[in-house]
C-alpha cells in the first residue's frame, strides 16, 4: 500500500527520460545536413589519426 512514492518517482524519471530524448532530436538539421556534418567530422577524425600515425612512424622504432 505504500507504493505511492515509488510511482511518483517512476513518473518523474520517465518524464526526464522523455525530455532528454526530445532534446537530442531537435538540433534543427535536416537529414542531409546531419549526414554532411557527420561525414565532415569523420574526415577530420581520419586526418587526425593519419597525422598521429605518421608522427609515431617517424619517431618510433619499428621492430
């Protein structure tokens, strides 16, 4: 009979989760814009990895 508080806490938790999910989706970008943004981010990440690998290759000793 004392589940009233538990129910209220679950409702609050569900409401927070729902609000967080809605925030993520509302970034104002279309699908095409999001894809372009993600692709650019991946290209930058690849460049950075290649630069690190090149720097490690010239300074490191390979066995």
